[in-house]
C-alpha cells in the first residue's frame, strides 16, 4: 500500500472482515466504534475533525444535515449499494464516496434462487416439522408446494444480479421474463441481451407483474423504486405467485405484503431485506408462507473478504486525497 497515511484517522463504524482491518491499520490510525454509533454520534464524529475517512455500513445514515456539518474527506461504504448516503450532499461538500461493486453478483443470485426454492417447496416449514418430531413417514399430501420448472420467473430489473439469477433459472427449465427499468421501461437490443438473446422475454412492468409465477426484485432503491411493489402490484399478481426480494427492503411495501400474504392475495414471499431493518413489519414473522433471511445475500467468506479489501483500498485512497478505485461520485474530488 506504500507509505503510511500521515495525520489521519479511519473511523470504522463496524470492524471489517480480513483483510480489511489489516490494510487500514497498515496505512494509518484506526478508530473502531466497538458498539456502533447512533445517528447523532455519527454526526458528531464526522463534524469533529478527528477522522478523515469513515468506513461505513448500510445502516449508517449520512443525510444532508450530517454531511453539511462534516469535516471528512471520504466515506467508504462496505456495500455495493449506497442508498444510506445522500450523494448529492456528499458531492456538494467535497466528500468522496466509494462502494464495492462487482463482487457479490453470484452470491446474491444464489440467495434469490434459494429463496425461490425454499418458499416454493416449503423448506422451512418442513424442517420445523421434522425437528418437532411430527414426521411419521411419507404421506401423499404432506407439505405440498409449488413447481419451479416450467414456471415463469419475472425479473424486476436486468442488471448483473438479475442476469445471474436468469442464468440459474434457465438451467431449472423456467421461462424467464424481465422489465429493465420498472416501473418504467426502455428498449433493450439483442446485442445488449448478449447470451440471453432469444432466451428471455422483455415485458412491460404491468405485464411482468400479471404473468409471473415468481417475481424477483433486482433494482436499486431510489425515488422511482421506493414501494415499487405496493398493494396495487400485489393485487395484480397471480394468487399462486411468490415474491422474492434480495435488493433493498423499501422497494416493497412491507405492510401491504403482510396483508397480501395473510389474505392469500399471493402465495408466498422470500425476503433477505426489509423495509426498516432490522425490524420487521408487524405480523411478518408469524406468516408460515414466508422464508426470512437476515440480509445474507453477500455472506460468503470469499465475497465478504473481497468486499473488505475493496472497502479498505477505497478508504486509504480517500485519506491520501486520491480518487478511490471504486468511486461513486468522482466529481467530488475536484471540489
């Protein structure tokens, strides 16, 4: 990593996996918030002038008020997403933001397929059934679930993770459809589809919602996608449909989802993210037709290790006044 960064502190809100902390400690002084920081504590730390770069998590919120008072040069987010940071305010205050893209595509696609299979085949219910000593042998109608092969997977968004999910679904013999930019749309050429040309179908958002047996969410969280899946969308889905969300919790109206699952408007849901993490909407945890994971889409040892390396490299570059390898707002450096 070269010479140590002089007169710098990295404020780490949660310790990074190896090799992240080793890289930071080799480059400068590190302050770790062992018990996490409240929003007020984070704002005070950023305004203190004691820390040049914050190494942050998705749960750390950097709103405009915090950023306007901050005396930091960078935020290195230990995530691909950065909806926890007001990018416009960061840029206006010459605060460079970095993320860890291109690392967790396959791991998150695996989780999307895992959730789809687990909900369809009632795996959590079945596991609980066996552990409770209720299994007394094969029965013709024991824990009947839903087919996956031959069914239609609708992908909300068609970026890297959605494409990796499509690749897996096609191997299961599923029909795969997508809407590239819901709730809107845009043209997608055969050249852009690449390996998926002739294998997947481009649909409008209403058509995708109406026809999908499994609807899997793969869009970033922004003003257009907040509550993309609301009561109206849930009511338009097939009663036999299953919703999968591995993207961001607020893309789904969680209270509306609870009502839809409870009333049989849709058949089930598999979630790895939640609208108000770590809290769940009232009633969600009690629903048997759900599989609920604790935001583990990227939770493999190799993926988290590479994320930590990229996060640390971003932070070290920022502390040196350099453009990080994985910048979100490179224009902030010019300010």
